[in-house]
C-alpha cells in the first residue's frame, strides 16, 4: 500500500514544487508536510492558503486511494475548506482521513495543523472518485 501511494506522490509536480514530504500512510489515513519557505507565502508572510489546500487535497486523495482497488486511480470531485487561523508556522502538516469509502465515491475529511500538530489551521471535506487505470 505504501509503495503504491509513494509512487503516485512522486509523480506530482506540485508536491515537488512545494517540497512536500509524504510522512505516513495507513489504511484510510495519509499525512503530508511542507516546510516553510518565503516562496510559499502570501502578502502577510504566512503560508499561502493554496499551499495548505494543495497538501490537504493530496492527503485526502491518497487516503481514499488506500481504500480503492489496485487497478484504480483517484481524482478529486469536490472539496470545501474552512480556514481557522493564519498559517503562521514553520511547517504545515496535512492529515487526510476516509469517512466513507464507496465503490465509486469516497468522502474524506482533511486537517491542516501547525508543526506541533496542536493548532488546527484548516479543515477540508472532500469527495474523491475511483477511476480505472488506463
């Protein structure tokens, strides 16, 4: 399972651009982190919301993929993100968790924390779709 997620993660150009790291892969749960860099900030010097959204979307997608058949791939169908506080931290940690895995659609929750994993920065609800590999 880990190798499947890792191979897919390593193909993502955006994750390379963000210098994101795959921290943990379990059945239904994936954790991704990104260290602070000035190139990832918004006008106030905090992590840009797009960085947090990108890593938590990937964490949710890969959490969903852990529940899907080997001959499938995953794509995001929709998501909603609520930001709780500014991402003023040295590292973002995104955790994606499967709430309900179906044959075609999987519903996930995602959380973005500061480096201590104590301050909740953002919360995502996402729906992922299982697609047959081509």
